[in-house]
C-alpha cells in the first residue's frame, strides 16, 4: 500500500510540475491574461459583502489591504501580507496609459487605502462603512487617487 501511495504522490507531483512549467512558459495563466482576470474576479465575487474589520484578511471579514492580499493569494500570487503603502512600493508599475485596466491595484488617500480596478469606472475594495464591495470612480474617489500598480500574474 505504501508503494502505491508513494507512486500516486510522485505522479501528482510530476503532473503539477509539468503544468507549472507550461504556465511559466506562457508567462501568464493557462488561459492567458483574460482567463487570469476571470479567475481573479471569481475570487473577488466570493468575498463581496463581507464586513470591514481593521487588520482582517478573511475569510469572514477584511480591511482594504487584507482584501487585496486574499485575492492575490487565492489567485496564486504569494506576497507578504502588509499595508497598502507597502503594496504600492512592492508591486510593479503599470504601463503608461493603462491605469484603469481591469486587475490593476488602485491606491487612495496618500497610500492609506487600496482596491482592485474592475474597469474604467469601477473598483473592488473593503470600505469601512460598507465592507467589501464594488464602488464607482465617482468624484469622491477620483480626487483621492494616489496611484496605480499592476496586479502580478499568477498560476
């Protein structure tokens, strides 16, 4: 029985290794950038409507950087859980003119708050008064924008 179990573990490791090599060769997810964003959105959808709790990073409640961290983690991106300010310093810059591209991380209020861009007019975040939600880049939020960073590609 032990030999069969060892063989099964070895076979699973080889399959996983081959898949990781294939994904790495593509540079993005197995389904390309669009497929990666769809998988990120499915993670986001799972956590919408959760309450805001300072310092929380899921599964039942979040603060803004905890929400971004959880989405990255469950999308295959291993980063240290930290503050919005440190994410801004660590994440890659966005290409010129693509600030509002879906999946970018947006930073507000002198790097004290962050969220994930959904598109030109909306973003996901953990808001103190509403919890995790989809908000519009209305005049209130637009005037608070400090910058954008790229959401690293995972799996």
